[in-house]
C-alpha cells in the first residue's frame, strides 16, 4: 500500500501531472457533466425525472473531474516534499526541526 502524500496544497496538486487513468476520468466526468448541462439547458419542457437525472449527471461528472484532477503521482512530489519542509524550517530559523 502506498502512503499518502501530505503537505501539498491544492494549487500545486492541480498544476502537477496526473496519472493517465485519472486523466481519462477527468475527461469522462467533463463529458457527463456537459451532457447533463445540455439536457438542463434545453429550451423545451422536459419531464421532471429527466431533469432530475440531468442534475445528478452534472453533479457526478463535475465531482469526479475535480477529485481526479487533484490526484498526483508520487514520483513527482517525493523530492519536493523534503525541499519545502527544509525551506519552511530555514525560513523560521528552526534548523533542528528538519
């Protein structure tokens, strides 16, 4: 079991590369969300069940995309974690905490 990568901000997670499987989930989630949005934005009156399902499609697609987008590869941040930990200690003049 791989250990979790802690101490990485959301901004860095979004800008880092994701594994290929999660890139496919991001694209699929955006497609599902787009289909749901197209159904909700249609100019004709649709049955209540269809609009409810479309709302769920939008929500599920966008949540899946966001969760998959913040997934990062462990190789990318193995060196950065120790660098930022040292930088934090250096900036606070607490060399013993490293």
